C-alpha cells in the first residue's frame, strides 16, 4: 500500500473479511441512530472500517518509528485480521527500550481517541460525522486498552516482559512470565467475553440478545483467544531461538573437504576423501581456485557401479558469491547469510580466502533442532 519511512505496508487478505464484518455490524448500529440513511448506512460503515484500520496503521507506525529510532530494522507493517503487526527484525538491547517500543503504540491510540473526542465538540450530535467520530473514539480506546493487557503477544505483554527483564536481568525470564500471562488472558477471553456480553456488564442490553448473537460472541471470543494463545507460544519459541542462536557457528558445523579436479572420477574422489577423513568435495580449477561443490544428494543418487565413470564436475553446483560463507560467522548473521542465498551446501572460507570446508544446510538444521531442544537458562 506504500512505504512510509521506507517501510512497506501490506494488507493481508483477512483484512477484507474483517472490513466486511465491521461494515455489516456497524451498519446495524448506525441504523438504530440514523434510520433515515437506509442502505447508505453501509457506505458510512465501510468508511468507518477503513478509517479504523488507518488508526491501526498509525498505531503500528508508532512502533516502527520507535524501532527505527533505536536502529532496529523493520521488515514490514501488515494490516490483518484483528489489527496489525510491525515486523521488527531484531530485539531491543535494553529493557528500557523494550518498554518504550511497546508503549508508544497504545499511547498513540489513546492520543487518537482524544483527538476524536475533541472533534466531537465541533459537530452536531446525531449526525453522520458525529457517529463516525464517536465510533472511532471508542474503537481507539478499545485498541489501546486491549493492547495494554499484560500478556504476550500484546504490547502490554512486552511491557511486562521489559519490567521482569529489568528486575531479573534475564530477557528470557521476562518472556516466559509475559507469555504465560498471555496464555492466562487467552483463557479469560475465551470464557469471560461471552459472559460479559450475556450479563450486560459491557453496557449492552440483554433483552434482545438472540441465539445468533450468542454464537457470534462465542466465535469472536474463540478467535481472539486462539490469536493470543498462539502469539504467546510463538513468543516463547522465538525467545528460545534467539537465546540459542549464538550456538550456531559456521566453523564448528563445517565438514572437512578436499579439493578435486573437475575430471576426477567420483569413485577416486570419494576414496581420497575417505583417506583424508573428509566428508565433502570441492571442485577446483588448474590454479586451485574453487569453482563448485559436489552435492551430497547428487553423490547418493549415483549407483556404486557407475561412480568410476562419472566425473565430479557433472555433480557439482557452481559457486556463487552468496555460497561463500566466512568461517567466523555465527548466530543470526549466519542464518541471514544462508537465507539470502539458498543452497544445499556452502563453501566456508577463511579471511585469507583459503578453503576451510563445506557447510551443509542439513547440519545447520540438525544443530538448530538440538539447540532448541535444550532447556533455557
């Protein structure tokens, strides 16, 4: 939809479903206040849906600007089912910054609610502008209040995480605490939201509640609870991932490799590798410069009796700049490098350009799974 501050904004397909739902529900609300509008109430309601999500975008832009201020890269902003998300690629370095980054979103929603409240005094009550401004004021208050709930993945959960992080000195402790509070909130939403509606504690009339509205409220509560529960679980997994990322070292995961000339028969190359205790083959030219990596999957696909007649060059993948991995890469930089240049094997090189070995993505995946399976500290 655009690139404010250089960050792309996307609208997920689920947004159109929510926009249609808001148009339908808010249109019925408008009909009670302005029955003379007739079918035009749905055009007004559609405008409200767009304006509401514009408010959500402002909320997310607040997070984005704070992240950019802290020099944290933002991949994108996405408007989707029940709100939006700013995809910030790195974690903040201090609990104070984490708190500020989380708080600015609800703060902007509160500011917007105040702006719409003040604007109400400039229009006549019972008019289309009055209904729209009132609806936007209330919706932004709800967005702010909901996001301030102290459980991940909500902004209030990130604020709680920052507080626990500050007290304990451990970001993982903050994540665990905020994630479990988030799961408790999911259960409360699942059970409590339909009860609040049925008992009229939200200020609604209980006289006209139909069976359809009861089912709708229960479905809405279930969706919200599932989103919160899933988000809390994802936050835990991502925290565990970041905690164990430093354990991924290119040098430690690299297979020893031997250089072979392009015309070398596969059987001869494997014999040399076995003698040297190597597990990978690198094709080099006459000057010793590496030109390709013999793929492990390609070797396995060649029958034993054919290997003396197959040259290694026919099984090699040509080297590209992205397939050269510095031996000192670790953690997130290593994963970023592999993600930027997808391949099955990479040539690991020293700073001098000397061949250190071959890094297989299968080895990285296994090491990652082992690291994630270990308990957090």
